[in-house]
C-alpha cells in the first residue's frame, strides 16, 4: 500500500453527509501526492497561433490579433478538451451491503463525489445519474457551473440504496442529454441480470461514449466470514434462505470466480474499461484508474 493511500475510515464514513468538504479534502490529498506529469492532458496552457482555416470555430479566433493585423488566427491550447463525464451510481438494494466503512453504497457514494470533484478540478464537466431505482434514471447533465457540483453532492447525499430493479434502467428517456465522445463511469456491484446489464452498456457504447466500469465488491463477498447454519436475506426480494456455511465455502469460490469472469468478459466484449474495487482498498486506486483512462482519451 502506498504511504499516502486514501482509505475510507470511520472518520470519512461519519462525515459522509458533508460530501462537499469530504470530497474536496480527499481529492486535494490525492492530487498533492500525484506527479504532475501523470495529469498531463488536462492543461489549457496557451501554445501558439495558427492561421484560421475554413470550418474552425469562430470562438477560437483571436480578434485582438485580427484588429492589429487584419488576419485571422486561431489560438491553440495544449490538450484543451473540457470533457463531459457522466457518473452512473447503482442505487439498488444489493449495494447496501458490507459492514461500516466497507459498505458498497457508502464507498460508491464517496467515490462518485470524489470523481465529480476531480473532474471539475481538471476543467471537465461532471454529471450524475442514479440507476437501478424503481423509477427511470434522472440525470444531472454535465456542467462546469459553480453551483452544479453542489447539486451533485446534494443528490448523492439524499439518495438511498432502495432500488429493486434487476437491471440498470433505460437511458432513452434522456438520450438527448448523452453527448457523443463523452466518458461514462458506472459504479455498481454487477448484481443484475447480465443481459440487461449488457443492454445498458450497449446504450452507452451506441452513443460512442467511452465507458469505465467500476465493479464494487465488499470483503465479505470475496471471503464470506460465516460458520454453521446461517440465514441469508436477498436484499432486493426480501426472501430468506437457510444455508449451511460449510457447503457455502465449498461451492462459493467457483461461483464467485464465474460471476467475476462473466462481468469482466462482458466489459471486454463491449470495449468497456473494467476496474474491480474491494471496499477495504484505498480509494486512490480507483482515482488512479480513472486518470489513466482519462489520459488515454486525451492523448
């Protein structure tokens, strides 16, 4: 583990209601330990002028130079992008699993807040939608307006993991809000019908959106800490199931491995970037992964 790794401890978890200050604190700490070269591609540093060519946006013309020279020149900036980032957070009931600071939804909520804050700090425009809810997804379209990040934090702070859908929802209701050549980030535990999950990702890829899949799992799901006869409750149906922990430990590893492979293979087939996150791991693992993907898109 890196010496400055960002862990979600009890202090961070207890302050989850104040996502604005929490996210800024975590992101500032992350950026302070991040080498500047790894953040290349986000600068809007002026580089040079070039002659205007037909089809260039008029907003890029330097009119002061035109007034002095009577010639049109375009201002060129190094890696000027202003990317739009769409953060999709799974708010289905299965996300409400894990003890204390390893709870999947708590981790996903803080990750979403940090990603939005990180995007804004790099002059990108963050947006947010919660999926897996009983209602159709509603989106806060990406924006760099100063008050927009507050709306994102408010939405994250007031959303509860109470969705009961076995899919992530239909994006057609706000298709016009989804801009092509944008970045979509899905934060989910992957506990949905695989074909319906594929359909959701296909909707994003159909719009030519680069997509990053953060697969959130709790340590208890990787190594169940159970013994004897136990009663497990399906978080999305409420049904109880009596299970012998001995049989669970015998059968579970192979089933878990198959589940992980199925989700990862689905992502690879759709050319979706895949990142697996265990909720007792440092948060900056996910932030580093995001920056790597973001840098690839800007190069």
